């Protein structure tokens, strides 16, 4: 019996080490690219295609935070918004079509601007199946040439189902999304089940309320979405002092 316990402990330790090493291997090592002509960037207000008026600014801010790890000099969002509002009368992402990347670069004093569109950002709660969705796309444009040098987008979805009913509804939803042939694909990162309708419903409502109070809506889905979007972003040339 004791030998079995020791064997179990050693096996558990081995699995932890393997998982840890795998996780480290998955984190890419990034270095500044001196050949990238885009040094300074501004993350512009996002186009909002959702019913959530606060979500675009939340996603935009999270994007800006992650951008700091990619060797660019970010123009503060506050300064960007003030210049756009005072000089161009622009307060929404949908108004950016009224100007050009070149004019934006001149106004903001940056080499590149990042446009974003938030396509989905919502929690659907029925009790039978509760789904959280976050989907967006971004592009980086050279303000000297007007060329789009990078673009990427993804949709992230997690769901909680109640027994067979939830599974059936999830399958119907998956078929519907597949037939729509949407430009930006969906990826399901989590799918779990609850035994009872009441448990699933109350859990989803409570989670949504807490997220709103903490001002971190769909935190997991947003983080996963941005991680996948950033995966293909070229690094900038700014070498930061240690």
C-alpha cells in the first residue's frame, strides 16, 4: 500500500514537471525588430457592433496593455482620445472613416495606428445553456504609406450546459454558426456541464453580476481572444531598458 502511495506521488510530480515545461515552451520569446519602421503606435477607438456601450473601451484598454510587451511605444489612450475629439470631433470608432491613416498619424504623431472592431461581447443566460462570447478583429496600418501591415481576428466562446438539453442546444448553435460562414471564426475554450437547471442559472447570473461590479466583463474570454490575436503581431523596434 505504501509503495503504491509513493509511486502515485512520484507520478504526480512527474506530470507537474512535464506540464510546467510544456507551458514554458509554449510562451514565445520575443525580441525587438530594428527593421520594423513602425516605432510609435496609437490604439484607436473601436467600432462597436455590440449592444454593450462600455465593452469596446474595455477591450481596447486590454489590447493596449498587451501591446506594451511587443516593443512598441504606445501613445496613451487618454491623449489619443483628447486629440481626436478636440481636433477632429471623433469620439467613436465608426467615425474614423471620415479621415485617413496618414492624417491620423500626423495628428497623433505616430508611425502606426491600430483599428479595431468589436463584433460580439455578451453573455446569453437561459439556464439550459449559458454562453459567453467575445469576438473582435484588429489591424495595424502604417501612417506613412497607408498600408495595412498586419490584421487578425478571432471569436472566443465558453459555455455551460445542463444535461442533454444544453448539449442539444449547443449542437444546434454550432450548426447555425457553421452555415453562416462568418469572416472571423469561433473557438470554444471551455465547455462544462451542470446537473441542475437552477444551479446553472444561478451560477451564471451571479458570475455576471460580480464581473460587472469588478468592471472586468468576460475577462477570461477577452484575455484568450487577445492572446490569440496577438500571436501573429510583428514586434516593434523599441528596446526597453532593464
